C-alpha cells in the first residue's frame, strides 16, 4: 500500500512540475541588439517601415526612393501609407529546442499620429509572417547602386536600374510575379495565417508595449514557414470594439550594418526593441522528483 501511495505521490508531483502555467517551470529568454557593439552576440535585429507616396521616378535616374529604414517603426491603419517590418535572427538556437510557450516583442512608443482626441484610446496592431529575404535600406530617400534595397514600390531597386517613360524597367516589384506595388502583397510577400492581433489599451508616448508573435514564432520553430521576419500593420477603428485607427510610431532597431548613417546617435533615443521568448524547459526536475520518491519508498520498506 505504501508503495502504491508513494508512486501516486511521485506521479502527482511530477505532473505538477510539468504544468506550463507554473512560473518555476518556464524559462524566459530576452534578446536585445546592441548597436554600439554589434559583434557582441550572434543575435541581430533590424526594423523597417514601408512608406507610400515617396517613390517618384524623377529626377531621371532616381528609379525609386528608399524608405526602408528609419528610427521609427511606423504602424498605421490597414490601407494607410505606413507599415512596419521587423527581422531578427540568431536567437532560436539559444532555446535548445525547448518548445515555445509565448513570444513577444517589446517596443517603446515614440509617437501617436492619431487625432488628438483619440490619442490614448485602444488601437490594434496586426502581425503576419513575412516570406522571403528582404534587404532593408537606410531611409535616406535614395536607393544606392549595388544594394537592391527594399522600397514601397519595389522589393528591390537601385538608382542605376533602367527606366522608360519614368517607370523602372529592371526593378523587382512585390508579389510572386514582381508586378506588385504599394508594399508587400498579401498571401505572397507575407502570409495571411497565422495572424496575431494585439490590442494596445492605452498608447502613451514613452511607454513600452508588447506585441504578441506567439503563433508565428511557434510556426518558425515547427518549420511551418521560414523565419523571414514579421509584417506589422494597423487596423481601422471599430466602434463596437471601442478602438480607433492605429497610427503608432514605435522606436525602431536601425543599425550601422543596415546602412542607416545615424544608427548610433547619442541625441536620439536608441532603446532597442526586446524579443522575449518563454519556453517550456526540459523536465530535468522530473528525474530528481522520481529519485526522491524511490528513496522514500526504500526507507518505508525497511
């Protein structure tokens, strides 16, 4: 009887230890890029915004204007002229294969471009997984030769690209066939599923806010789609849900390696976004609990 009770006790304790809801049974990893010391770790991160209305074909030779990099990650309402992209690499190996329970990116809110009477009211940020590699530019307004930087009108463009009639003939557009304009094409440049929505309850400039990417990070880990970054966009206001148009600016993660000429600037607020991943660790404690139970049974049998 004592043996049975001991085994039941061990099973109950082990099951309790396995519970992912228990803080003691999860590990939290934090990744934050250091632009002052970019070689400090294998982790890299860079952000970009795609800004419409800034891609004229003039003057001659300026086939596109680059708005692929900025110290603001701009997330405006769906259909608006500004959407954000974040790419982060070199972090998944640190998890050691432990299953992802939760993942989020914490951003510092830099500005709110909504009407004054709506600032501070709830807004929603939508996140989708990007598909394919991107080359984020430096945001200086020009696409330099030999770079192939991303722009609003093109996935890849350069000043030296040929043009005819004011239209670039050799730039690579968005979408599967390269004909897409006005940012990434839904279902082709970014997947429509999984879609992760985060409601920002009280967007106050200078505060930190976490954007949920759990389903996307789990998809990366499971190999459902490659880790090519995330696409962020805002949503129109919903009166029933009590939300307003999303017109938020978060502090971006521009770095010297992305070409941004002012990435390390002491006069700017360079609080880098934080990627925070919670995992369920290997149940190392299970063996210890089981051993303790067996020792207890041995003592009882003596």
